[in-house]
C-alpha cells in the first residue's frame, strides 16, 4: 500500500505547513478530472489557502479540488516522442 500524499490531500498538507502559491490543476469535480484533458484548458491556478472545505486561488475563486502540478521545459526529443505516441 502506498501512503504517499498526492492530489488535493497533498495541497492541504502543503498549505498547513505554510507553503503559499502552490501551482495546481483545479476542478470542482475530482482530482482525476482536474488532471484530465489539459488541451486548451486553462484551469490552473496558484492556490493560496484552504478554508471551509474549499481551496482559494490568488484570484479569490473557490475550488473543490486542487492538484499540485509542475511545469517544466521539455527537449525536442521528448516532444517528438510524445507526438509519435499520440498518433
């Protein structure tokens, strides 16, 4: 059994430990839905707090689910591999 924190649970713990501005994929349905179909999806936000059962982003919007994400640059080789796998 894997007890590693992930998803909205991880975001709540990070906030409780004092972390601010956590870049997250956000959604009101589920962690899984937050991570799906990011093509043209701008549902990412900096999460600032968790209050009354909601995550609040830097724009003040409440979200039910907030999954920490990491955005990093990719190489040409990585892009070619992802394009090849898609087709």
